[in-house]
């Protein structure tokens, strides 16, 4: 589980990268510094993102 201090310490890289929190939830860090929460799940055998 990610803490607030861990999230604040994440720095942008040249390419987007993911930091997983657990159970399909992850934080996507963009090269411009934005942070987006994403949730990955499967429905009828196909991967979906929310």
C-alpha cells in the first residue's frame, strides 16, 4: 500500500511508469509530472481500465 510520502517522492521519468498499490490499483506517473490513479480489472476475459 502506497503512503502519502511515497507518492510525493515519485519523480517523473522520460517515459510513463506505473507504481502498483495492490488489487489492480496503480498510480501512473507521466513525464510531465502528473499522477493518475488507474484501476485494472477483467470483464468477460478481457482486460479493462477505469
